[in-house]
């Protein structure tokens, strides 16, 4: 192989590896068009699901923290530099605030306080 071809292949491999770093954030919307139709049970169910997702994200963050030391040594390209955890956590917390407000407006039973 010519040197030029090797350089292009190496550059392509680096770009492909860089695209593997972390995952794309998928933040929830603070408000939904369906909010007006949701019953107290629906609101509570969504609130509970959001709390479970927050716990999952916390676990992901802890796990990625453990893996980062190895990745720093082997390949900094795989680090999550997109702030996925922060974006999704903020979005879930804002949605839960909205759900709490909707439950208060409708006189629903308040959800239990989150466990720290």
C-alpha cells in the first residue's frame, strides 16, 4: 500500500472511533400536548418512571466514572464529552416539576419525596 492510502485509512479509522464516544442525549420534553388529558394515575406513573430513569442515569454516570481512567490511557476518543447525563437529568427534573404542578392543580395525591 502506498503511504498516502495508509494515511487516509488511518484518518478514517480515527473518525469512526471518535463517533463512538458516549451516546446522544435524549432529553424528555418539559411539557406535552397530552398533559391536559392525563389523569392523576397517569401523572403519578410518569413521575415514577422518571424517577427510575434518574436512578438509571446515576448508575450510568458511576459506571462511566469507573471506566474513564482506562479510557484516558487507551483512547480519549471514547469519553462522553456531549454532557448526555447532565442534559437528560436536567430534562427529567424539569418534567417532574411540571408533573408535580399538574398534580397540585388537579388535587392529586402528592408523590413521595425522592430518596437521596
